[in-house]
């Protein structure tokens, strides 16, 4: 899959479906902890998390 620059907000809204290397969909989630907002990528199939979706891809 070619890497295409899309914003974190566009990924979070579901504008584009991304697939992980385990075959599950990657969803972006915003988490508020320690007084800061963090965006996290989560694989629905395996439950693995990463800071960026590209880390879960390949």
C-alpha cells in the first residue's frame, strides 16, 4: 500500500480504511491522559497499539 499523507483527524474520522499486517482494520483513537491529548492507532484484530498507523502496517 502506498503511503499517502493524510491528517490524524482524517484517519480518526474514518475517511480511509487502513489494514494492519495482521489483517485487521486500523482505527485511530484519541486518548486524554496526564493532561494531554494523544492519538493512538489500534489494530482491531490483534489489539496492538502504536503511535502511528504506519508502525502497524508493515
